[in-house]
C-alpha cells in the first residue's frame, strides 16, 4: 500500500509540474507582432475582421460601443473603407498576463477623412485563442485633439 501511495504521489507531482509554461516575454513579442500585422489590414475588410473575437467590442471616438463582429464590420465598411479615408496606427508596447491568456497593446493612431485628421491613442485588449492566435476582445480609441469649442450658454 505504501508503494502504491508513493507512486500515486509522484504521478500527481509530475502532472502538476507538466503544466503549460508561458514565456511572457515571447508572448509579449508575439502580441506586438499581431498588432503590427493588424495595422496592415485596413485595406481588406475580411483580413481586418479576422483579428476580432466574435464577442469583441469596439469603442470608436465620437460613437457608441459596437458589440460583436457584425456591428464592427458595418462600422468598418462605413468609416474606414470609404473613399478618401485612411487609418493607421503604430503599436508602442504590449504586455501579457502571467498565464499568457490575455494581453494588451497601446499605441498611437491617425485617421484622415474629409480632409480632417484625427490623431490619438488606443488601447486594445487581446485574448489568446485555443490554436494560439491572438484576437481582439476590446478596442478603444481616444482622440488627442482638444474638444471642439462650444458656444457660451445664453445668460438669463
């Protein structure tokens, strides 16, 4: 019986030590590269959408939250794929959770439409998929331009 317990104990300890080890530095680089590749996808709607998780949410400047890939695809078609519109961004850094399942990227973006250019910063939260690719879970952009001046309130 004692021998059986020793073998069982060794098997449990061995199995516990065989858990997936994550190289956070390597995953951080993979995530940063995923965002760089994503930044090259703005001329192809299907490629652009391939980076989004089905349950993703996009928070675009000056608009409501877009939940799900159908809403995100529609906004992409209306805003980004329109003639004369350009969108670019540059990832500046990334970080990944200790278990390698979640990560984020931050950087700067520039969008030009109708002769006006908006520059800002973004934060994208990514989730690692079972097959090892990174997909966007949440994306938010924040303009760096000052708010438009509003007319003073009328005095009583």
